């Protein structure tokens, strides 16, 4: 079941300068650390002049949709799903 969260979270990320790729590697949410296993979709869009990145990741059987605001470098957890219908 997908839950809309829309809450700030802490994220540890990795930037590979050779590939010029950014990826989240750990999420801290709900007093728990979630190690990112896979990064699925990553897309970006502009909200006015602000660039926003959206990451869909999995961690420990859970799905997380994350947003990175490049204007203030804040992360937000948009959605969580546990895989059930």
C-alpha cells in the first residue's frame, strides 16, 4: 500500500564525479536507518528556476520516493510503499 508522507528526511548520498551521477545510499526516517539497495527511476524537473530531483529507491523490501530540492539541498520523503496491495 502506498502512503503519502511529504516529510523531511535525512539522506546520505554519493556523487561519482567520473560518471557525474548522484545517488542516495541511506535514508534516516522514523528513527530508523534504511540502507538503499537499488535506485530505480531518477528524474528531474524545474519548478520555476528551482531544479528538483526525484529518486525511487528500495530498502529492506520497502519502496521510497525521495525529493531533493537543489535550491536549499533539503530532502523530502514523498511516498512509502510496503509492496502490499
